[in-house]
């Protein structure tokens, strides 16, 4: 519990106090944000705003986790280290994209398929490592089951070890690529993705803490107990990301002094995907990340409708946050209302998680 508070507090102060120093460095390196030429005209004033701010909260969150563990004299757990691997790996893919954009001063950086390849490499590494490192009870960080609130009875390994491992890898790839790209799509307005991510990390902090309190290892396998490896450590790393993104949001809210860039959005997406997988709540991510799904869905619907109708559009512009901007909503209005939507989805997700536990009780 104390490690959780240390990690969250340290990362919050790290992002809050050091962001201005990072911004000066980004300006010297000329890491300025290019703007889409077909985007809302109001966004032209954002051209040149320092980007790659994801480096700030990603570094702060990782350092904060290790500080919390060091102060408490605890060893880092495999589950939390895998979350860090995923977040940093996905953030690295985003950093390459951001770096190419700033060098070329164009909104097109790393190609779409190149991003997918990078995300797949990280996802495969995560999956392969995740089915290792079993604890004394034989529980590995990554399960071979599909999970909602906990593992479902269906096990990929029923198809044999080779096919089973392959299916686990594919399942992890789908979750990781979908989540990282969904958060990336959402990151289009000042503070939008950061605020929504704070709610998601808060959800996984609560879930990890509750799973630790109701762990089968500590409650003698009482009804509704959870078989999750290192649940309290997952709460610690979730707190570290929550604090890091929270401190960053102080500087990222409208008018933004710095953008997180693909470095940050993909890093956040990777962290959320990893937390969903190792906490055995993969399908529940549909609710916890509900806003991200809406944003991505708007892009998919727009493209499909455009092709089917030969040039017609459902939205004035996608992702859907730009549609409301072009409808005349102020940027701050769009962001705050979308935060509310994100919060409602998270409340529904955490409520469903707790409700399922209640149903397990005699």
C-alpha cells in the first residue's frame, strides 16, 4: 500500500515539476508539432508546440515504480515489469513516428503498417515472456484463458501446447494493437487522451487493489477470490502511470504547453492493454476504454461509409471529436464532455467488476 502511494506521488511530482524543463529541451531540439492541413483551422495556432511529451510521464512512471519498490525494500514483480515493457516498447514505436514527423515537419511519419509491425513485435515479446515466470501456485502473468472479470473456463491450451501458445500470442496481439491505436486516435485535442487515460489507470488501480485483497492466496480460496499474479504490484504500476499522466495533464490541458505525441498515446495504450491482460480483465477493457472505442469506431465507420457511398461522409471529420469541433463546439467543451463519457464508462466497468464479485458470494 505504501509503495502504491510513493509511486503515485513521485510520478505526479516528476511530471508536474519537470515538464517545463523537458519543454525547454524539446524547443532546443526543435521537436515542434506539425498540424494536419485538413484539420480544423483553429488548430493552426498549435503548430510548433513541443511534442513527444510522452517521454516525460513514461520516464517518470517507470522511475516512480522502482522508487516505490526500493523505498519499501521490495523486489519488482514480473507482472509489473511486463507492463513497463509494453508501455516503453509501444512508446518507442510512437517516438520513431514522432521523430520522423518533427524532422520532416509533416503530419505523416511512420507508415501505418510499420506502426503495426512495431506493435506486433512488442506484443509477441510480451506474450512469450508473460506465459513464463509462474509463481508457487503455478500462476503466470499472462493467462492462456480469455478473461472478462476473471479467467473463463475456455483454455487455448486445449488445442495443444504449440497451437495454444500461438493462439495466446494472436489474442495478445489483437488487444495490444487495438488499444494502442485507439488511444492514438483519441489524442487529437488538448488533454483529451490524457484525461481519459487517468480514468482508465484509476480503474486498474482499484481492480489491482481489490484483487490483492481478495486473492485466492490470501483468502484461502473463498468464493470469488482472484487467481492473478502480483495484483498489488499491478496497482502500484497503475498508480505510477496515473500520477505521471495526471502531472502531465497540468501542462497538456488547453492551451497545451506540450503534446504527448504518439510517444505518449501509444505508451499509454500499451500500458492499458498490458494491465488488462495481466489483471485477467481483457474483455472488460471494452467498458473501461469505452471512449477509445467510440473514437476508433468513428474512424472505421467514416472510412467504410466513404467507400460504400463513393465519397459521402457520416461525420464532418473523424475522429468524432473533430466532428463536434466543426459543428461549433469549443475545444474545451468537447474535451470535458468526452472526459465525462470516459468516466461513465469506467464507472460502469468497475461497477460490473465489483458486481460480478458480489454474485460469487454465498
